[in-house]
């Protein structure tokens, strides 16, 4: 096994993990923002009453 092959494998693994984390942060972050906006809307409607 050459150093070049080892670094290619490491690069591919790290790039894959980064892609998975980026998707997870995007999806979970969007869910949290939707919850936040819904909560703010509910609080505003309570204040208006």
C-alpha cells in the first residue's frame, strides 16, 4: 500500500463525512428554524389577544 493510496482513502473518507454532516446540519437546522418561527408566531398571537 503506497502513501498516495492511503491519502486518497483518507481524503475520500473525510470528504464523505463532511458531506453527511453538512446535510445533517442543513436538515436539522431548517427544522429548528421552522419550530422557532412557529413558536414566535404563537407568542405573537397570544400577545395580540
